[in-house]
């Protein structure tokens, strides 16, 4: 998710404008092509493929469908369920109460492990946000982004401290705090990487990381050394692709090696895989339909 990106970053990143097919036009041929590419990329014989792992419960970060959700909250979630998504990560509730949202989820056989909540909203009413999360059955409250004016190393240190404090309160309800990255957390600032500050100065039992695969690769950083240095910290993934020009792409159309990354699931601690596309075009449902077919057929 990326509500507020700096002018400098927006010049660097030009999002994919390739036409996305409608849900109906997502053909069996394209599905088979994606599956074949992914299986071949795994480099495994057929017997090994049968014994390997796949993502069982594919999730969705609903920021992808913010326009659709604003027009038809219940109908959009029903369509998402029809596509096979099981886990919802919210980025706003569009005026619905926690009880109403929970009812809609239950009616569609879905759950919500996490939500994105702005840091200021947490500071204003942490108890209220924790209560909402508890009603929805969420296990993570994730800070999605820091304002551009609050990205010094001192700011990240203060954020890490706040995440620890909030995490102590959340722990009573079986909830952990989380942090979602963009690319700017991997830019050296005052002699340190902001992402390193967050990892090193938050408590392992209170704060987890939600790794956005597009943004870390857009920053030119290999995530695997992070998995090895900080095992178990990355319980949530934003499954997003990047094309050869650094633009966001529908999962499977870009160059990110999901087979390799997913292969570190046990080391990294992956539990939740949320498909996301910040700007999916006019038909967000078509975008996620293609992405879920690809993710379901990643063998690792």
C-alpha cells in the first residue's frame, strides 16, 4: 500500500499501465502458461512437485480494491471470496462497524488476520483500534507508512519504541504490532538504514514485519539476507510483482522470483500471503483474479 509517496519517489516509479483483462477474459491458456512458467522456474521433477508446498490460504490487501470497496463494500467482498481469497487485510472500513464487517466476513467464509492502521490513528486511540481488531479476530495491527516529514533515523527510533509500547498492550489480546515497508526504508539515512533500525530496536515477541516484496526489490535490495539475519520476523508478505522497468505488475507478469523467496518460508516465518497492487487499473478484480491463479500455482 502506498498512499503518500514523495515527489522524488514518484518520479522514479512509473506504475504498470498495461491493460489488464477482465475477470471473464482471464483465459485457461494464460492460467496454464503461468503455471508452466512457475513450475519450470522451480526446477523440480514432477515427483518432487507433488511433494512440495503451495500457499494454502491466499490473502488480499484490500487497498487494491479501495475504489470498488467504497462503492459496494459487501458485494466486493463477496466477489473476492468467489475468486478464492480466504484472508483479508483491511485498509479502511468505509463506515462499517467492526460487528458489521465481521458479519460480512463470516457470511463469505473469510477471515481478517491483519489491518493497516496509520500511526497517528493508533496514537490517538490505541485502545479503540485494539478493540476493533479483537472483534474482527485480527492478530496483527500494521503501521503501513510514516509521513514524509517523519523519516529521520530519530523518527524511526521513536516509531520502534512506540511499536514496542503498543505491542505490550496488544499482547494481552493475542495481537502483535507490525510494520509495512516501502522503498525509502532501504535508503541510508544519517548513517543507518531505517529498516535496520526497526528490526533491531523492536522486540521480537511484540512486533513483526510485513515485507512488501515489490518495494524491497524496487529499492534494489535482496530480501533473503534479511530472512537469514532476522529469522521468524516476517510473518506477513505483500505478494507484488515488478517488471523490468521497475514498475508494479500483476503477479506473474514481472521478474520477482517468488519460488526462491517462498522457499525461505520456514526461515523467514511467513504465515500470511497478501496479494496487492497499488494501482491495478480500471478493473481491480481482473488484476487479483490473475494474481491468485499465479500464487496458487507457485510450488516451493
